[in-house]
C-alpha cells in the first residue's frame, strides 16, 4: 500500500471529533464555567479604569497552580474589556504577552510596541528606547494599555524584575498626569513576587485574585461544555466525562482534563469506533504526565529539541538519574547526524541547556564528590522518559516536515 493511500484511508475513517482544535491549549473558550466570580472580581477592579481610562490605572495579580484557567480568564477579560471600550469609543487596548516565550525585558517590550506599530524593526533599539517609543505611541494616540504579563514567574525566577520596576515606576510618575498603563500580572507561585522591593509590592498586594484548583464536579462541567464544541453528538457518555473529571481532580487541573479527553478521543479513533469508552480514558491517563506540557515542545527551536532528546537518550541508555554536559554533547553530535543537522558549537549548546533549565524541562546542579573535577549534572523532572522521548520525537518529525 502506498503511503499516500494510508493517509487517504486515515482521512476517510470515522472520527469522534467535530473540531479537534477546540480541545487544544491555544483555544480560548467563549465561556468559562466556574470562573464567573473571579471574572466579576476582575471587572470590579477595573471599573474605574473602564469609566475613566485616563484618570486611573490598575495593577492586579492573578495567581494559581498549573492549568486552572489563569491565561483563559485574563484573555476572556481582555476581550470583554476591548468590546466595552469599542462600544464606548474608548481607546483601550488589551495586550497579552507570555514571559516564558518572550523571556527578557527587551523581547516583551518589543512585542508590546509591535502590537501598536508592526513596522518597528526587530533590531537596533535598547529596552529604554522601546519604553520611550511605547510612551510616545500611547501618548500620541491617546491609548490606555492593559498589559497582561503571563507566566511572569519565568522572568522573576531569572531575577529580571527590571521590567516590572520600569512599568510600575512609569505609572507612579504619571500619578497626577494621564494614566496610560494598567497591569495584570499572572503567576503560578506568588512567592516569586515576595522579593520585589517593598514599594512595588505594597502597590500590588491589595489586588490579588487567587484561582483555586477545580473540583471533580467543576471539571465535569468544563469537560461537558468543551465536549459539545469539539466532539460529535453521542461521542462521549457521562460516565467517561465523570471518570476523566475524577482523574484530573487530584490536581484540579483543567488542561490535564481536556488533554485526557482529546487523547481518549484519539484512542477511540484508533479503534475505529464512534464513542469514547472508559478504557480509552484509562489509556489516555497512562499516556500523559500532568506536569509536562506538550505545547512547550512546540515552542522550542529544532536544536533545543535535539539537545533535550540527547539528554533523554543519555539518561535512558545508562538508566541514570543524572548525566553530564560532556556526555550530552557527544550524544547530541550523533543525534544531529541522525536528523541531518549541523551540530552547534559548545558555547551555543551550553546556552540551550540553560534555556531548557529555565523552562523547567531539565534540572542542573554542580557535581559533588565522586565525579572528577566540578561538572554540571543534568537531570529531568519526574515525567517518565519514554513519554518524553515519544512526544519529542513526534514533535521533531513535525518540525522537520515543516522545514
Ligand atoms: N473555567 C474554565 N472553563 C473552560 N475551560 C477552562 C476553564 N479553566 C481552564 N480552562 C481551559 O483549561 C486549559 C488550561 O487553562 P489555562 O491555560 O488558562 O491555565 P493556566 O492557569 O494559565 O495554566 P499555566 O499555569 O500552566 O499557564 C485551557 O485550555 C483553558 O481553556
Ligand atoms: Mg497560562
């Protein structure tokens, strides 16, 4: 059978999905069951800004653990805010920047400036110049900016608070003038904010919205609503939804719940049946590690992925808890051959390792006794290696097909 025939056959085969993309991490749902009170709180905090956008600004912290709707809540709120502003002819913009992807003060500011002026060149400006440019843009077009800094933990973990200081100082300087910038700071762990200086902290502390993990009952509602959008009628019964909600309720994590539903749907498609069975949900559970976010792989460059694969292969081969940079480099060179890529130089490799650590995909520590000299030991969080390797290999296949 030709490869294209297999592809055609798969395309034609029955599926439980109406629209798979509605279960993806990137999709922002139009309603957020069980987050109405938090949304209301956010709206209340911003009422002053909405009524008098140039006389007031606001700073709010959204916090809570993984997958509990911080990003979704902020984006939904941003949409409501912009719709209200448009209807009332207020020049207010909501800009959402992910600090894990844009991992420096410069990249974040450039993203914000680009939102207003896409023709600004990618290079040639310092962060101070970008800040100045933004100031000018907001002033000349009479804009109030609501800036959501998502996954801010990544910036704070790097001890790069300067952007936050810049933005807060900027607002302070405008105390009696026109207020141009409001902030929504999104963090998993509020502890990272405690190292900020007292002045900055005190202006933030009062407006804190904590999102609690979801119960099984709440996850059931979220899953049911999303199943209606993403799956065909009768493709999933209530007992399967309940089972998935129960599995994910241990962590209260909606992302994990939705991914389980998607995976279970894939197993039903594989078995060529039109309804997801409890066994498919169980299989899905065995496949997914809740701490590990598939979408992070999609954001890594090809060589970041190759380095990560080298680390996984090393640890697998030696059944070890840690490996060394030297061993990783040797494996990386072989893997580059396998993927027909030219290996990057040693210093670049070291940068990749630091980036992967920053993203919490790996851990590093200095060796103690027993290893010659001082060397960096590289380990992985507790997701099983075979899961990581499978996911990574799939993602490498897709990135290579795209190039
Ligand atoms: N109340 C809800 N109703 C519907 N979908 C939800 C709800 N809460 C979360 N989700 C969905 O769950 C997934 C994870 O939510 P989100 O990305 O907002 O989590 P997060 O708190 O930002 O997690 P992280 O800390 O990992 O960034 C998304 O697909 C989101 O649409
Ligand atoms: Mg998020």
